[in-house]
């Protein structure tokens, strides 16, 4: 697992051993960021450059670090597993992106409440929970109901093909869905009013 492009290109990232961590495969990550690069020069200009990113269920920090490497201004990495968060911190140091990063040891839904309370918002949110545990739509329902994602912002969800993302939301719209074997990627956005 490595950073594909940008200022930390080629940096090999650490993966915790023996933990229930499923890092995004390089081919899936490359496809995802190709899609985001296309969006970045279209309707969602600036979604990668100078953006604020939230990496929920960070695991290794793989997705948030790739976004930082490609020009995001800031990333907050959240995980409730102390061992995973230690690996995220190591990977932040390896990529030399600590000036742009923060970590938080906290459960995802509680983090969203805390971020709402302090008024912190993001242009892009990565949601990559453990597969098939009913967390995908639960977290998305929370994000749909609170103002943590900025208008025009994008949510990237990595999930099992057996746990599809709901199609109808109050404040979000499903933009695109892709499948890579057992892994699905769904992109949702918050329309500008």
C-alpha cells in the first residue's frame, strides 16, 4: 500500500498486523482518485485542492493521506481503535504531512456530534467502516441530518457490495456508484442551495 501521486508519491504506508483493518486496495484507490480528479475540474472544482477532509474509520489513514498528497489543505483522521490510530500517526509521519493533519481517538457517530457542536465542517468525507455491520447507512443518515459536510461537498463511501447505500436522502444526492469485486464505492454530494 502506497501513496499514488502528489507530494508524498511513492511513500509506502504501514498496515497494522493482526487487527481487523482492511486497507483500500491500490487499484480501487487509484480508480477512486481518478474519479475525484475528474470531479475536481468540473462541478466540484476544489474538492481535492485546498479542501478540508474528514477520514472516518481511518484504519491506516490511506484515503485521507492520498487526499493530502494531492493538495488537500487539512485532514482529520478518526478511529476508535488505539492501535489503528497509532499506525495512522506513523503513516502521517512517513508522508511528512503532519503539518496538515490531526487525529482523534473516538467513535465515528460521537465524532460527528462533537464536530457539529464545535462548528467544524469539511469539503470531503471518507466513510470506510468495517464491512457488513450496518454502519454505512447509519453514518450516512447522521451526515444527512447534520451540517458537517459543506454545501457542494462530497462523501466517499467504501462498502461491501452486500451492504448497498440507500438511494434517497433529504440533503444528499447519490452521484455515482462503482463496484470492484466485493468492494463498492459510492459518492454522494450535498447540493448547493
